[in-house]
C-alpha cells in the first residue's frame, strides 16, 4: 500500500489503544467485526470534482420532524490556527460553495452504509444500485455512506463505484451525507481525505469522532480539535456533522474509555450531533432503547452547553434489535425534539424493523 508522507513531530502515528470491541459502541467496531479483510488495491485513483448546491432555510425546527432546520447557534468564531508543526493541505478546487451543506439531510429517516458493505477493497460490494432503489421504496430520506478510510490506497475509495451509488440515491430524491473516520495518526492523511470528500456531489459531510489510535488523551484531543478547526476553515458557512461517542459509555460504562472528551472545543466547529447510541451493545438499564437514547441526547446537549443543539441519534445494531426497541427509539427522538434518526446499518436492518423506522420520516 502506498504510504503518504508522514509529518514528524506533533503528528506521530501511535498504536491502537486496546481493543475497541471490548466496549463495542461505535461504527468502526461493527465494521471490524464484520470483516477482517486486508485492504486490496483500489479499483481506480481518480476522484470526482462535482459540486452541488441547495437553499438554506431559516425556520426553527419543531420537536420532531420538519423539512428544514436552521442553525441554532451563531456562526462559529474563527478557529485557532493549527499548530506550526502541522502541514496544511491546500484544498483543490472546487469545494462545495457556501451554503451547499445545510441541515436538511439530517431531518427525517436515514440509513447507513460503510465500506464493508459497498467496497470490493474491504471485502464488501454486497450493497449496490438495487439496494439504493430499495432504500427509496422503504422511505429512506438520507443515505449516510462511508466514502473512504484512513488506510485506503486512494484518497477516495473506489470512486467509480461510490459515485454510482451517490448518483443513484440522488436520482431518487434521497439526500446523501458522506462520512469519514479520521485516524488522527497522520494529520495530512485525514486532511487530504476530508478535502476530497468535500468535493463529492453530496449534500453533507460527517466526521466520525471515535478513533483512539493516539494513546495520549491530551495529544489525541489536540489533534482532533486542530483537524476540526482546519475543516471548519476550509468549509465556512457549511453545516458539518459530528458523529460522536455516546456519553453514557464514557461516563458510566467505562470512564477510562475516553476521559475528557473535548465537547466544548468541538462545539465551535460542528452544527449537527449524531451520537452512536447503540443500546444493543449494552446491558441492564442501558439496554432499554428509550432510556439509552434519551440519556445520551440529554448529556450531549449538556456537555455542549446547548440545550437546543440539533441532534440526530443513531440506534443499533440492526440485526441485534427488535421492533419494540425501534418504537422506543422513535419515542425518545420525539420526546427530546430531535430532527430525525437512523439505525446502524442498512445491511443489518431486518424487514420487520422498517415499519417502525418509517415513523421517523419527515413530511
């Protein structure tokens, strides 16, 4: 695999901290559980430079489902400059123009696809165009698709296949949010991939904040905040989503998992919050889908210092849950005034769960 030039000093790649599966709360753990395939050479190295646009609205979000949600905070203050030791990647135009990424994709019913579902590189390719058609028929309003990984040979993973899925979804009127999990070991790698994702013909960009490959928590937090500040500086005026670890994991289940998660720092750079509230990985009181979802929503807002923060929780895992869980999940979303919700992920979601999930659709 071709190695990108690594940056010395502040950006030092460190080994993974323990087994993530021991906690088993987040998307990448589910991906690794599905496949241990070593990445193969990607199909192609080309990338797309298509752009999209949409109209930003200014109406306030109601408690449950609406067609558009306005910012709940003032535009973020200018981010601090990255540490001098971090090389800044100059984005290759065209990036999405200001206002292209709005709150709209996070409203209503979504579903998730990771690279283990759609890419040949990671042993997937089970999800294709026919599945996109089925999502539309099931009432899915937004498709969340993992566009690449930090260890992929190409900046955008299998772009021809990826673009075909994106365009198929949009042809059905569904919105598409591309997501990426930064490893934080090599800042240049993460910046290059986020830059490329921002050039895809998608409706939003989400950053999956869960990697603990940097052992030292203070160093990890600083790298995360530096990357987030850089991303905000590259996409001013855009709505960006943070896919975050559920607070219950870090406060009740395992306080050593990620102490001092930098909520207040992240609050400056992101607009939508998507906690990975996978009740299926929990036991006892936290196995209750309503309690786990509602508590994580409350704590996210509390830590951000934003009682009206825009939240779209992610429940899961699909093949380990049931229709009663989905009904409880939907009630928590309504009671907490969230804009929408989704279950992780499409491939594991059984037919019996979709009627309940369809209650999350925005009109």
